[in-house]
C-alpha cells in the first residue's frame, strides 16, 4: 500500500450463496486486497479470506432496512483508492445485474480511479438452480427475461415494458419484486398469460429465511403470503418453474 500512488478498485461478484461459488479470480483478488467493501448476503468465509491487515467496510443495501446511499458507497470506494489501496468491492450475485455495478464503475472512472469488474453467478440463475429449476430447458423454455420488480419512475413500480414481456415465451425472472407479487401476477394475467402458468418464489443462497414456494400465476401470491416469505426473493414464471431437478 502506497499513499502517494493511486490505488485501484475491483468490482467482484461473490455469487449468490456459499463462499465457494465465487470465481477463482475473485478469490485471488480478495486474498491480496488492502480493503474489502462488502454488501449484505456475503458469506463471511469470504471476508476471512482477506489479509489480516485489510480494512473491512460494510456497505449493505437491503430493501426495508437502513443502508448506505449509493453516493456514499461510491465516495468510500474513491477514498480507499486515493489511500493507495487495492480495493475489492464485493457484491452479491453479479455486479452488473441490478447490482449498481455500472454506477460504481462510472463514478470511479469519473474520479480517475483505475477499476475493473469480475463477474459472479447472478441470483436469477443460481437461486433458481438451487431450487432445481433450470431457467432454460429444451422443449420448455428457449429464452430468459430478467426484470426488476422495483422501478422508481412508474405508477406501480413495474417496468414500462412489463405487458410486452407477458406476451413472450420462455422464462421470466423478476428480482426485487416480492412486495409487488400480487400486482405482478395480476398484470401478467391481464396481459394474456394463462393463470395456470407455473410460478415459483425462491429465497436461498445466504438468505436468513430460505423459502421455495410453487404454484401458478393465480395462486402464487397467496401461497407466498401463507408461507410468510421474506425478502430477498426471486420470482420465476414459466413452464420451468414446475420443474424440480435436484434429488
């Protein structure tokens, strides 16, 4: 570490569960970092992989709980780099899939900080697989559409193209949509998706409240309520949501 030399930041995807789901590259970077800035849902075993001297900075962002504003996170990354440190920004899932990794990368570049990205297994794929659901499967789904269920600039918080997505074949995975599950199902059925379409609500990885709820578009909201599913959770809609490939 050299305070006279500008450091660098690596945006590292931790995957969506156990520590060993991280990439080899991501683990190698953690093992030689000077600071690790991390999110919620990170396996603590990864934090223990960082050198003893490395500063550990928690910057969690979780729906419904107090969390650091994005601007504050970006400022902390820039501050750490200006101390001459090699910084790992450890993010759950993949940094560029609704992880605001792009925002952090742009802020770092605007500040003149060297920065790089290391992909991770996204929850849309990993959590579904953990429940035995393949997001694509021959004869059942030839496409995958991943949407956010939490959009700030629309009337009901769902993306503007939501009705068009309902017309598409394949698998629909919605992230950050648990609070709007009933509205999501209603919108999809109103746009023409059959009410018998299989659906699943899944919470896994490092979630404190694992859940796997299955049903149809017509029944899934009630079923999730009955089982008191807590965020974070993903919503899977399509024929593959009825599959269970795990032993």
